């Protein structure tokens, strides 16, 4: 399921900044100066990479697309009817009868859990295997989100460094008063981009990745409970009620209806 919240939020946020600048009589092009842009974005990304590994940087780069599109996050409520259907079939015909149903499923984690159950794996081992996968996923997602959170922390300070560099240049040109206004304005552009990139780009992306990870983990944890209930031969109606209770309150009515 695609979710354009990040693209809309960041795009609209930048649009508001530009609009405010124009309403105040400014020229947006005066903010697009190459030196401060290069300093803020280039240095921020490089020092953030320095705080981790190249693998972390590659994973963070890949996760940018995921942040803007929402990845392939499926509603957790969809797990309920899928698991209940499997439970009903398993109670009537046994676990082996689920092999045909698994072939038509597009949720790899659910397929893996059900396949382990069909193969006769001990329920405790199934839970351990699936929970280990959830833990590994959370750790990987946490590192990607941390990369952008760190970038958001570095960017404002690097912007200040750029402003100080610009002011040093201003002091070197005190003998040319006609150029001072332009030089001072250019110096503060670095601070602007440092603060704006942190609060309009890096930190929102980090928060978005963290939220996507939470939603995916919640769905995976529901699947674990569902697979365990199927293996235990629980009543499908009881399974539905148990899984529905794990959902946020605003999603429970839709799951119950399904």
C-alpha cells in the first residue's frame, strides 16, 4: 500500500517556505547558492556516513524510496481474515490442507510461518524463528532511521559553520562596503539550509522510517500469534477476537467487519 504522506508533507513544507519568502519580498533564487548547498548537504551526509559503516549508508540510501512511497506496508487488519480463513481450513482438513492456500498468498512472512507449521515444526521453534526475524528487521530499520536522525542533528551545526566562514569572508572585504550586504546575506544562507534541511527533510524521513517499521513489526507480530493459534487448533472465532484485540482501536471495527 503506497502512502505519500512524506512526499506531500515535505513538498508542501518547502512550498510554504518559498511562498513565505516571496510574500516578504524575497527572491527564492537568492537562496539557491551552490557553496552553502554543497557545504550543508555534502558535509552532513559525509559526517553521517563517518558515524557508521558503508553498509549503513547503503541501506539508508535504499530506504529513502521506502520513506517517500511507504514501501509495501500492508494494513495489519488484513491479517485477521487471512488467518481466520487458514484456521477454518486447518480445523476441517488438517494443516497439510493449507499448502494450496499458501501458494496464493503474497505475504512472505505469513507464508513462512504457515509453511513451518505445515512441515510439523514444533510450535515453540516456529515462534522463536519468526520472532528472531522480527527482531532482526527492527534492528535494521532502526539503523536506517538513525542515519537520518543523525543527519538532522549535524545539519544545523554545519550550517552555522558555513555562516561563520561567510562572515570571515565579509570581514576580509570591509574595504568594499558596496559588497557587504550581499556577502552577509549569502553567509546566512548556510544557516538557513542547515536548519531547514534538518527539520524539513532529514528528521521527517527518519521519523517516517521508524513509523513504517513499527507498522510492519505489528503486522508480523500478529502473524506470529495467528500461526501459533492455528497450530494449537484454536477456534477460528476466538482467533479473530484475539488478533482484533491486538489492533489499534481505530482499526478494530473494520477488522471485525471483515
